[in-house]
């Protein structure tokens, strides 16, 4: 690949999810650009196998930026431990640097 955006056109079998930083980022971008929602992107990252926690965390972060907090399934947020505290921290961070 000449650039990270080349990963968009890769086939599923060409995606590596091993934990190596470049492979994790490539896999995450591929998941984001080959799905149409926050949930689809994160679930695809998990289903890639191998180092799923790293790939899903990166994918979730990128998908959160792309889809915004409203794109995160409400039922997922209900299950998140310390959701209110995390939301407060994120809001403070956002307000400080916007």
C-alpha cells in the first residue's frame, strides 16, 4: 500500500488484525469504510479475529468521530460501566478544546 486510504479497496482476506500498529489501523479503516454504521464497523472489527480488542477499540474510536455519540447504539451505552462519568469526561474534554 502506498497510503492508508488504499486499504478501502482491499478484500477481506487481505486484512490483517494482528496487533501490529499499521495492520491494526489498516483493519480499522477498512472496517469503517466498508460498513454504514457505528455498530456494523465495530462488529466487523471484532469478527476479523486475531487481536480483536485492539482493532475494535481503534475502530470504535474512529467510528465515534465519524458517526458521533448519537451513532453509538443506545443499548450498548446502557451496558457501559460508569457511562455517566465517561460522558462527563468527554464533554469536559470537548468543551475545553473546541
